[in-house]
C-alpha cells in the first residue's frame, strides 16, 4: 500500500531508512502516469510547489522483508539545470524516461544524464521508452544512449500497463542493491533477463541518433 508523505517543509527530505528512486525526463513523457499506473490506487502524493516536486511513498517487500520506497517526480516543471539539489540528494537509483512519439525527448536524455551525474555520479540508472502503444515499431529499434551508459532499456506503456510493473520493481531492486553495495552484478543480471525477454526483437533496426 502506498502512503502519503507529509507536505510540511520540515519533512522535505528522504526518510532515513527508505529507498529513494528519482525519475527524469522531459515534460509530458508520462513520468507521473507511469508512477500512478504502477502504484494503482489508494495512494496520495505530496506536492512541494516551491520546488515543483511530487513524492510518492510506497511500501513493498524484497526477499520477504518490508521496504519503504520514495519515488520522486518532477511534477511537470522540467527545466535543465533548474531542479533543486534536494531532488537528487540521497537518491539510490534513477529512471530516465523518453517518449516513443517525440524524438526530441530521446535526444534530451544526454542533458538530463549530465545534470544527474554532476550531483549523483555513481547511482544506477534504468532507461524506459514510454507510449509504445502509440508507436509499436519502436520496439524493433536499438538505442545508443542506454547502451553507452550500460542501462537496461524497457519498452513501456502507461496506457495499457506494458512492462510498467517490471520497470519499477527492477528500479526498487537495483536501488536496494546500490544501498547494499552490489549494484554492478545486479544490473548485469537485469540486462541478461531483459535480453532473454526480448529475444523476438533480435533483428532490430538502428534508431536515428
């Protein structure tokens, strides 16, 4: 079940024992919709209007143990070099999202990645292309950005739910692994699993990048 985070300014920070996962990408790529799809119902989000940030607090289990997760969303106010440093502070993992129907959102991932690494140089990242329901042909393409940065790539749809649960569950698991100091092996495991899952798409056509 997902719980609301207090909106008082004194609580504008990650809970000390929780996992923090941030999402990055251009406006309208579907970050909030993906979160809402994953969290389903019975949740409330806290809005920090001063910093244009939404925080979703989620309780899950890893290996049978309860884990508190905070998903931080940029609340539709995405501008390069404009996010408050608290957005990145103490993050354990990042999901970078672009839109299957807007090429510019893919090109802009480089700028988001640079901003992230200026503040959090080592946290693991996952990459997702959203809205594949509107452009299924994109699932047959390959993309240089996630390959260059050793990120697993997910083809997802907030509209019909394709791979949404897988994306966020993997993000939680890799964030937990980062906190425990064994990220590299876990990222390799995720990438192997995704390669197996995408065997039908081995004859991919290169994307223009």
